[in-house]
C-alpha cells in the first residue's frame, strides 16, 4: 500500500493523500450511470454514429461485460474500467513532452497544454483508457449550456483520460484548508462514485488505514486488473463472491 507523505503548511505537518478507488463487482449492475456522470462532469464530447464507426468513440470510463456458461444458463459479469492511476504507469516514460506524469498524490496527471497528440501513451496503456480527441468538440444547442465551468474543453489533437475528477479533489482540499482541517474520508466523491446507485464504487485516501477504501483494498477479495504486468494500479476490484 502507498504511504502518505507530509508537507509543511503554516508550521504544521499535513499528510499528502494517496488517492485510490475500490469497486465491488458483486454490487455493480452494469447500469452505466457512472459513464453518463463522468461524461457530464468532465465535458467529454459525444462521438456520434459516424465517428464511432471509425473507432473514435470516447468514454473515460466503460463497462466491460463478460459472459460465462452455456445458453440458456449464461451469466453476465460487469467490470467498470477507468484509468487505473498506476504507480508504475507504462504511459508516462514514452511521452516525449512529459505531458503525463504521476503527481505527489498518486494521480497520473494529463497536461493538455503540453500534449502534442503522438498517442504513444495510449498505445502503451494496457487498459485502453486513453483517447485522442480526433475532432473539435461540438455540442448542439442548448447542450453547450451544460458544460462544467471547472473543467476545460480539450481541443482536437490531444489525449485525454480520467483523473479521478481532480477538480473535485482540489475543491475539497481548498474547503478543508479554509476551515483548518484535513479532508475527511468520503468527502471527495468523483462523479462516477456519486452517481452509482448500487454504491459499488468507493474513493478515498489509501494511505489512511482508517479510510473505507484502504479497508476494502486490503480485503481478501481485492484484486487489481492485469496485476501481473507490474503496473501497480490504484483501482482495486472486489471480485464476486460465488
């Protein structure tokens, strides 16, 4: 488990959180509410039928479906897949302009102003969670009025992805700093976590042993996607208990 560092602030020591997520596959129903919430929160453009036919569909989170058994006794299993925020991220060392890197809080940051669209990061990502914005994003009126002012609209030619709704993390940190306290467990909720009707997703500070996400990450049911690759993801999946 990652250990939180500390930083000096106004003469006091504050722990730098190490963000992570746990997803209970026993709860996930595959409803895709998280997909819709993510797109709305982060101004993710809709590709449309023509662009999707060219393989240019864009979602920062997707629901993978797996089918087990033989007809008619088929079982469907769902797995939400988003950026895994890897500690050993294969996307980072291949970027020629250092547009993606891991910050002090464990997030794989994507700096859109640096990105030149080589797609090396997307090619090197085993989870297929990075997307090139092939076209200038457009929203038919009046849908442009729904855009989130806290999130930039990315131009064509840059790679984009999930960052655990970093704008919500920053807002919670500013509120906590103004009140002279630490960010509380469960205070930060990315859009996908907030929207999940089954409460299958839990987000928080992995370096805090008392946090709910740290407890779930240490569960015997917890596994990481493609863990054998050595990428050390910060998204933990609680496998279904059959």
